[in-house]
């Protein structure tokens, strides 16, 4: 009887559990299926590299759900990627520390190569997405047609995206998407590069590859956690997670119609992801920091362009004056008497034109001098403003130092009073000390629970007021 109950219970559990598992798998893979021929299997579910059959691996080791790229590690797909619409996502991480920034030859490279035209990695035909610390730490995008040697400098890249991948335990996601409308590169759902001038040829010969390079003296190791490829544009590739649209943060607007929630525009995203990422915040801060320098360079370039424009105007006036002076030379006065009258009129008009040209030239020169004087005054005003701000900052810094000294003095006086009070208590007799024990505890509690928190609050308030004034002045300056 007991055996029959166990068999019946196992049958019920099997029929109840197995359908749920199949439903979960269908839902997981059916919503957004990736290409099995180009995507790595789930590295958390395999136990060795032998389970990876769709990639050629070299100098790569498997360790607890991740692929460790050695000094010359490489991963190359055996199948070609779609050349029309596709999305590639690579999740990676670096074990490098701050001291590894000295090794400029360390790096992780993602390749999209035309297998039929690429002779080698030095003369490739396609794209290279380099993650290294050459010139700056982050991502550089390179393009080559196979006719010249590959270059590695920031100045020859077609795009770049700065982010600190060293000393970061959080993995990064590099996403590359291509369609008839754009060629886009994203890092952690932040737009890094986008153009509509890149069109891959329809030859179906592009392969996906990942290579690494590490200096033997460096301890940096690159880890590949996931590689997924879709033959379409995914929602993340189209939406940028709702963070940015045309260089600005997107704002979501929803309306209710007949009790159902509808989208006001096609760019709808959930409010839970409508936020400014850390990378975008760092980029905005960097732009605000570099804006004064760019403004000065722009002013200098405007001054140079204005000088060039004035030179062009003056040259055209000189050329016009030369043409007017040359008119009498081409006129023959011996032809007839009527022509003599015309010649006199021509000479008179020539003198009028010359006077007009000279007047215009004087006006242009006066305008040029006015612009130069106004520009010099503007530079002097900016310099005076900077000096004033610097003086105010120094004054605030000196005030904070004085407040700090006063706080230290107050703390020292408090310690001295407490020490004297304890010394007086020790000199008194046992009876007086017994009677004063209660008042001593009350005084200690007063100091501990009222004076000390009050001093801390006062110090925090002073720091907050100083920071607030500093931010207000900084925003006015910008």
C-alpha cells in the first residue's frame, strides 16, 4: 500500500512540474531568440570548453561560467553574421588594477571582418573595436579596407567612448547593431557611436571574433561572460534603454484612454529605467569642465575667421578698383565724338566708383578695429571675473579654516573643562564624591547628548552652506 502511494505521488509531481519547466523555457527563448550558430551557450550551464562547438578557441580557459582570455587568446565564429540587420552583445570584464595602466599593449579586441578579403589582423577588412588604455581608457573604433596596415591611435579612430574598466568588478556590455538606418555602438546601454554612413556589403562573409593581448609582466586578464547575436535589432539596440535621444534625456508621457494605458509616442520606456546613468553623468561633467576651454578656442578661431573675412573683402575691393581703373585703357577715344562724351562720362563714373570703394574700405577697416577692441575688452572682462571668483574662493577657504580653528579650540576647551572637573572630583572626599556622583552623571549626559551633537550639527551646517555658495557661484560662472 505504501509503495502504491509513493508511485502515485511521484506521477502527480511529474505531471505538475514538467509542463511548467517547458513553459518557462518557451517563454525565455521565445520572446527574443538569439542565433544558436553565433551565440555562445550559457556558460553557467556547461562544464568544459568541449560544449562550445560553434567557435574556434585558442589560448582560452574555462573557469566557473566564464572564458579567461590568456596573453594571446582568441575566439572566432565558425558561421557568418547577417549582413543586413543584426545585433551583437558581448559581456566582458577586466581583472586589471590601476598599476596595469602602464601596459599600453594590454587590450581586448572585438572584430567584424570580411573573411574573404582580410589577409591578417594587421591588414584586415572590416571593423575593430579595441578596449585598451592607449591615449585614453575605454573603447576605440577602427575601420580598414585591407589595403593598409592597422593603426592603434585615438586620432585615427572613427569613434571612441571613454570609461574606466580597470579596477571595476562590474561587467560591461558592448552592443553593436547594424541596419539600413544606422551603425550603432553602445556600452552599458549608453550611446557611444552612431552613423548612417556605414553599410556592410551583402556578401555574407563577415565573421565575429574576440582577441586579447596582455603583457607578460601584467596580471590583467580579460573575462568573456556572454556572447549573443541576433538577426534583427533588439529592443535595447533601438531604445538605448530610454536614456538618450538626440543627445538629450528622453521624457516619457503616458495617457489613459478607455481605462487602458497607451503610448503617446513610439519611444515609450518604463519609468523604472528612466534615469541618467553614471557614464552619462561623467560625460556631462566632463563636457561642462571642458566648455570654458572650448569657448576660448572658439573665440580665437572666430577672431581668426573674422580677420580672414576682412582680408577677403579688402582683396575683392582692390580687385574691383583695379578693374575700374583698367576700363579707360580698353577704350579708344579716336573713334567718334559721341564716344568722347561717353568716355568723359565713364571717367566721371570711374571717379565716383573709386570714391565709393575707398569709403567702403574705410568702413571695413573701422569695423575691423571695433571688433578687435571689443574682443580685447571681452577678454579683459573675463579675466577680471576669473580673478574675482578666485579671490572669493580663497576668502571662503580662509573663512572655513578659521571656523575649523575655532571648532578645534572649542573642543580643546571642552576637554580641558572636563579634565579639570574630573580632577576636582578626585580631590574631594569619599562622602562628597558620593553626593556629587549624581550631578556628575547629569553633567556628562548633558555634554554627551546635547553639546556634542549640537557641535556636530553646527559643523555640518557650515560645510553645507559653504558647498551651496560654491555650487551657486560655479553655476553662475558656467
